[in-house]
């Protein structure tokens, strides 16, 4: 969490979390400090859903149709 706070102090606009070690705590902290929290390393629908359910602002994904379908179903 110190790294997230340092990013905010240094006027970053976002952080990128790896899909293997992201958490709701980090996402909420980042957003409370005015940072976007994005996810990378999305290699399966399960990781995509996890990132979306954690509240990530966005993600790097090679299958945007998966994400579009998920958003349509959960909007």
C-alpha cells in the first residue's frame, strides 16, 4: 500500500495491478487517493471477472468482446 500512496504523492493518474496479485484493498485505496486502478495480465475469463468485481477502472485484455459481454450482462 505504500507504493500506491507514493504514486498518489507523485501525482500519478493511475496504477496498474497484475491480475495475479490485485486486491480490493489496493483498488479501494488507489481510488480513494484519486488514482485509477487498472489490471493487466488478464489471460482468462476468470481473471477478467475478478478484476471487474474488484472494481478496477479498466484492464488490458486481448478479448474485448469478453469484457463487453460481461458489462452488458452486469450493467
